[in-house]
C-alpha cells in the first residue's frame, strides 16, 4: 500500500473513501467534520441521522468507524471516525491508532482502492502534530488491506505538512 502526504483540502480529494474526523454525534461540527458535511451536502447528514437512530443512539464510540455516502464530495464514501481528545496525563494513543485501523478496515470492506485521511485529533482535539503523524504512520505502514492500494494523509497548512514530511522522512 502506497502512503503519500498531500497538503490541501480533504474535501477536494478524488478518492474512493474520504475519512472524516467526526465528533461522536455524527451530526457535523467544526474543522474537518464541518467541512465534509458542508461540501458533501445533506445526503451525508441524512445517513448519519439514520445511523444515530438505529445503530449508534449514544453516538459513535471513540476509535470506531462507520461509512456513509459521500454526497457531493468527489469520493464514493465517507468513513466517519471519532478521534480521542489529547491528554497530557492519560495515554490515548491506542484509541488514535484504532481510528486509522478501523477506518481502513471499513474502507477495505467497501472495496475501496484509494483512501484520504485527515490528521485525526490534531486540530481542535489538541493532539501534537508530530505524534499524530507518528501514530497514523504506525498503523498505515503495517496495514495489509485486501483492496486499498493508496492512502493519502491530507494535511491542512504548510506547517502541518512540513512536520508530517519530517516525521515520514525520519522513518
């Protein structure tokens, strides 16, 4: 599986699956979540509401992943995952890695070949960028999905991209 870094807007990625760094309500929010809901249109929210009513009445648990349509995005599906809020006193890195592993598994079940990930938890949830990249790469470098052949880690902003590039190049 090829892993590439892309500086840009995740909602503009033409891939099979766009991963959404969602909040547990699945009903939109700020950051990546809000951008995906805004650009993807009402079809995503409609399916998220149905998921809340049926499978996740209390919200999607942290680290888990679920798929919906991509609506008007240039993708086939959105895989929603809830990242952990960073804590300086509690190691939540396993939950962050679960976001990547479970999202990749859902994408694989869908038969996706290309997947675009945001840097989960590195925005409003406060995860330090360099460690967020390390956690993502830990999972992505060891994954062996059946159908996914390309993963893009889509980074918002030049500083975030530069940090991710340093972490990737360091091995």
